[in-house]
């Protein structure tokens, strides 16, 4: 049986919350454990958001219940009226996640049948303890950046392989490549994006690494490579344009990296495109169709390069 880090934090946080509340001799000390358990989330940002929302909801519930009970007394109908009032307020303020916590606090007051400053402070201290312990425990998160870098390297290696194999097919024909990298690449990209979201949610400051944007950019390039596959595999006529473009793919396959080298390759691609237009016209329909397909591939490669350029310009990727 595997016990995850979040489970350990939950168990530890529940016990510590009760211990601190009892140490301060607070009533309903066990409620601090419930607050803590509900505030421990998967990431730091989620935990802080949850904690602040629950604290705000409990505070509002405490104030509103004090006004209602003092004005109308302690009875079940008044409690029902409080529920009718608090739900729209919390929904309006987008604090509905803390509704149950707020109701439990109000039930403490309802059970005591009195609302005084010491009682209100007792409840607030319980909430603060539960929230504080949860935030403290969730301040530690395993660093997944090493995994992100490994996935990024793995993705780039597969891009290199795919581009090289496309070039090899254009130059030499079918060499028996099974295309498994295309299938594996899709899994790697999905894994990378999920892990990147987790990483960004654990950065309390501004995340300048841009891992998610990087994987998103690679995913769009992957779509382009997928579009190119049936075109590459349908070329049979041996024309000079095939070999010229194959050399371009060889070159670009050795330069798949995080650095933005796309401008240089784009300029070379445009130069090749222009030179090919200056060649003799095709002598047969098959040659015409083959050359048209090569031009189509070159256009796709232009989209491939511009995708990287656009993401660097717009997102300021720094990975």
C-alpha cells in the first residue's frame, strides 16, 4: 500500500491542529482538524486560495449569525433563516467552498445558545489554527523541475528523430522507420503539460520559466509534423527538390533546442523556396505533383518555425 505525501500531510495536520487548539484551551478544538484537512490541496496556490476562502466564509458566517441570533433568538427556524441568508452571500462573493465550515461554526454558537466576543474569538482562533497548519505543511512541495527538464529533453530528442526520418525518406525512400516516436511524443507532451501546471501552481511568485507555454508550443509543432507525415510518405517521384528539402530537414533535426534559432532556419527556408521557383518547369504530371507536394511540405515547415517564433515573442519563454 502506497501512502502519498498529501495523505501524510493530512494526517499530520489534523493531529497538530487539534494539539495546538487544545494547548490554547479552545472549545471545539477538534474542528481545527477539519479545517486543516479541507485546506490541504495538491499545490501551494490551491491551498492558499482554499484557506483564504474558508477563513473569509467562516468570518462572514460568524458575523451574520451573531446579528441574526441576537435579533431573533436561538431556535431552529432562525437557524434556517440564517442558512437562507448566508448561501446567496457566499455564492455572490464566490466563497461557497467555505459554506460547510461556516455552518459548523454557527452550530457551535447555536449549541451554546449565546454569542459573545470570547466565543467569537474562540471560533476564529480555531479557524486560524486549521488554516495556518495547512498552509505551513503545504509550503513544502517536491520539486518537479528536474522531471520537467527530463521530459523536455525527451521531447526534443523525438523531434530530432522525426525530422531526421522525414529527411531520410525524402532522400533515400522507405528505410523501415516505424514512426513510434510520433505516438510516444503525444504522451510526453500530455505528461509535460500536466506536470507544468503542477509546477506553476507551486510557484508563489511570477513563474518566468514558462514550461507550460513551451509544451503548448511543441504540441502545436507536433500537430504540424503529423500533417506532414502522409505527404512525405506519398512522394515517389525522384526530383531535385526532394533532396534539397531533405538536407534542410537534416540540418534542422540537429538544432532542436529551447533556444530560439527559428529565425535563422526560416531565412534559409525562404531562400530555398525562392531558388526552387527559379528551376525548370516540370516535364510530367507526376513530377509536377511531386514538386507541389514538396512545396506544401516547405509551407508546413514554415508554420512549424513561425509557431516557435510567435511563442517566444508573445510568451517570453525562458526555459
